C-alpha cells in the first residue's frame, strides 16, 4: 500500500492506490517541506495512515525539498514508534540535500536509508509474518527490531559523549568527525565497544589538566583485586591465566580428576579457556563447542550450580553426543558452577570439575569453596573489564592532548 501526503499542507493528506497483496510494505511518500509548526500534525496523521497492523513501513523522502532539524527528529520518532510496536521500517532519500542532512544528523545510525523505494522494498521482500499484512520470517524481523532498538537507545549516549569531547578538548566545530575518531580509535585499540567507551568518558570526572599529562591516576584507577589462588605468568593473556588458576584451584578443592573453565563469548557460545587433567581427544572435541545439550547450558539458563552424580543416568545428558564423549574420557560425575557478574548476575564463566567415580556429589564445604573461587574470579573479571574501559578513556585523552 502506498500513502502520499504533502508535508507542507496536512489538509492534502490522502490515501493511495496500490494495496497489492504482493507489496512487501506500506510506502509513505512525503512531498514538500518537512519544517515548521505543522510537523506535529503531519506526524500524527502519518502514524494514523500507516495503521496499527504488522506491515513494515517505508518512509519515502525523495520528494521532500527541505528537511529541518525538527523534521529529522520527527523521522527518528516515527522510527522509534514503529520499532517499539515490532514493525520494520526504512527511509528512502536519494543522494542530495535531504540525504546529506540525514547523514550529518547520523540518522543512518538509527534507521536504514535506501536510495530508492525499490531498494527498500527489495530489502523487505520475501520476509513473511503470520497475521495482518505480509508474512515475514519472525527471526529476521525480531533481529531487525532488536538492532533498531539498540541503536535508538545508544545514539543519545554517544552523541552526548561526542559533545563533551568536542567541548573539553576544543575540537573545531566544523570537524564533526574529530570526536568520533577519538572514540573509535580508543574502541579499536582496547577492543571494547564504542558505546562503552562513551559511557565511561561521560561518568568520569573532568581531567585536571589538558596538557598531555596522565588523567586517570590514584583512586581513579582501582587496584587489581586479590584472587586468593595462584596465577601463572600469562604473557599478555591475563584472562586465560586467571581462569587456569581458577580451574587448578577447583581441581584441588573438589579433589577432582579434571577441571575446566568455559568462557562465555559475545555470541553466547562457550569457549574452553582453561583445563587440567582432560585427555587431548576431549579437549579437541570441545574446543569451540557450547555443550549446548548438557550441564553448561543449564547453568547458563538457570545461573545456578548443576550437579550430575551419574552422567550415564542423567536426563541432562540422555541421548546426547556429549554423554558419549564424557563417558569415553572416563568421567562419570561432574559439577558446573557459574561465575556471575557482580553487577547484573549474568554468567561470565562456567567452572566444572569431573570425577571418574560414579555418584560423587559435592559436600557443603566443597560447594562453599567453589562459590568462593567463582566469586573471586567474577570480581577480577569485572575489574579487568572496568580497567580496560578506563584505559580506553585514557587513550582518548592522550590522543586529544598529544600525550
């Protein structure tokens, strides 16, 4: 369905012509100027016209002659409203003044922008959703909406950090990319997300000097917490060294035959980051596995310890490939303990111990020791993450001041 309206005269809004069932989206064509006090009326009428069903929406600005800052804000509010109701949406703006305005406002960080309606429709075509409107693959649509919501939440924070850096280091107003470059370089140098660097810069106190001296010293750079167990020299691989120390300590505390530490990855997979006492064939098999059928998956879901006294007779392992691998390696009992983030409780690492003997169940004192190891590991991982963000903020300061 296509809806055409004159942006500079809300009285001339009219519904269109094409409601072909094969159309992948509702197309809204705006004509004229997106500026002036009537924008609120245009926005309300536009949302009324696109309806409340589940059709994706294409907002065509290719016939808009003037796009003010208020007009840009209107476009972003519409994107936010549609995304909030679970509807994919795209904007059409051919190369020209309107496209440059959108780019300068970083609107393309928030909503996808295409050169033509056909390109926008091609991006949406073929995805089917059950219900009113076209059928869209729900997984793809959910991914699109989640991505848009994330962009909408992140953009104001990053924009605020850019403004702060521009003011703090007297970056030229005409060079809008200078502050962005500081955040981007720090993000890449320390391998952390740009939005996290932005949030860190915003929450820290202003540097006492802008002449290139170090910014984050003393109490602004907390000391590394005590782990309470030995850590080998790591040669730049601190996380793996700490997890190796944690696995070794768990092995001793549980009087186990083997132990391992699984690090949760950004994609929610698990990587075996450290191990001791495991046969090579076991390690090779699970080098990049998530143990999705077994104990680790339950730990990730419940955030609680899992105890399996008999691998061969436990529903967690029943009928899985993991059961065969664990039993073939000679292990018949195991436990998996979560290492939870002190701030939000999400699982960062899973520490497991394995026993050759059937029926081993950890006693209360053993569980308490495992929890203590997990807590110390969690505090260290939180400190490392925060310290890396502080280093990224220091990197920004150093680049800006020539330090």
